[in-house]
C-alpha cells in the first residue's frame, strides 16, 4: 500500500466525522428555529388544503386530434367545424392508434373520432361522434367537452340552415375522460402542489439559512478549521434534503387519504424524480446564498428565481400552450416545468417512459450543473 493510499484512508474517516458534525449542527438549528419548522412542515399542509380545495382553473386553445374515418361530405364538414372553431387547434389524422399516441405524448388533449359509418347512421338518425379527453386536468377536460358539444351543435345548425333534414338529436356524443374518470380538479392540482413545496423548502429555506450564517459570522468561524468547502455544502444540503423528503411524504399522504388522488405509477419513480428536483432547488438556494449575504436580498431573489416561476410558468396553474411563444421558450429553462410533467404523468397516467425519461434526464443535468457550480463558487469564497 502506497503512502498516498494510507493518507487517504486516514483522511476519509475524519472527513465523514466533519460532515456528520455539520449535519448534526444544522439539524439542531432546524429544530430550534420555529420558522424552519413552519416552512418545512406547517406550510406544506396549508398549501395542500388551500390549493386542493379552493382552486379552479380556466383554459384556452385546446389541441385535439380529429380522426376522420369517413370520407363523406357530412363527415368532412363536421371535421371542418372543429378546424374553424377558435377554441381548437386541430390535427387531422386517419387512424385511431395514431391519435392515441398523440394523446399519450401529451401533444393533444382530446380525440374527436368520426366513425366510418357516420354518414349512413346519420341518415338513420343515430349517428355518433366519439370524444376522448385527457383528464389529468379535470377543469380543462370539462371545457373541452363543452367546446366539442358547441362545435357539434353549430354543425347541426348549419345543416338545418342549408335546408337539409336533420332529425332531432341525430348525433350522439359519447364522452370518456382519460386518466381522471372522476373529473375532479384536485386530482390535477394536488400532484402539482408538490412542486411548490419542494421549491419552497429546497430553495427559499436554504437561501435564507445560508444568508443568516453569513450575517452572524458563523461561516467565517469555519474558515480557520480543517473543514472543506464540499463538506460545508454537504452539511447544509443533507438536513434540508431530508426536510424536503418529509414534505414529499406529507403531500403523498394528503393526496392518498385526504383527496383520494389515484396513483397509477411507481413509488420508486416518483421518489427518484422528486430527489432529482430537490437537488436542483437545493443547488439554486445554495448558489443564491453564495452570491448574496443578506437574508432580505436572499429571500427576494429566491422568491423571484424559484418560487414565482414554479407557480406561474411551470404548467401547474396555467397551460403552457396558451402562453405567447417567447414565454414558452423561457419555461424550458425552468426545472419546475419538467417536474410538473413528471408528477402529473406518474400520478394519473402511470409510468409512461416516453415522458419520464426525457424530463428526468433534464433534471439530472440541471442538478449536476448547479451543484458543481455551487461548489466552485463556495470554494472561491472560502479560500
């Protein structure tokens, strides 16, 4: 065994002891700080109750796939009614499997199926138009249903205005909600609420605590000790990582036993993606605290950089497709966008790997870059 190996073995236990001491110190600090407990435990419960029971949404510009299986003039005119409607962005397809793939990939939120025997059954007075709606957002699903009824009703009115015989109620619209059969809005909101809680605990609380350490001079006291920059970062990260996981557990318990939200995916997938996002927001919080040393400035910067974008631009409250193109481009730089997509998919649709893997890869890349950047900045300030 070389001398370098012997020194490494001697240093490793000391490094672990130093990190463990910092973790214990930070854990005691969290326990003695009422604001940390309030943000990490009490506020998640309040947010779950507030958003789960009191929030409703509205949407515009609904992407739908119109499956035109009948080439008759009546069927084409009905499809044109959806295309000309200001409430729909229509993709014309000719096969139901293709439309289902678009639905699973979240490229469309609804499927309007005009069956091959539409014209024949229309002449008999019992034609049907099938409507499938992506039900992860119950409020959006209800609006899609009403828009579809309006489009069919306008088509019937045009038929009557042109002097064509239309039997009373010749077209029956059969509806089905995918992934949210109960048509409950909190099935969509409660999973998205985890984004806010993880962001609040990971970024805002971490930035405040580190800034407070700078103000009190406790970090400067560590400069004369053998503690290294990465050890300080680990000592700060691990307790708040665990606190964030506590918030996640609270959300899962509330979703399951309070709001009865269905969970169709894997617990391991949800846990792994949540850990990735928590590392991202922890890195953001530590990076903010490395740039500013005032609690007031750190809280304002953390609010503007992490929490507000998570509320407004992640897809949690507002559909991203309804936003202007420049704003949509900005959302691709926000980690909350990818986490919202992952949560809604895992909770309501299941383990759809075509959605999970790309979004998880983006979060993993963001976490790696942010943590490496934070370590570099902190090392510069500690040396």
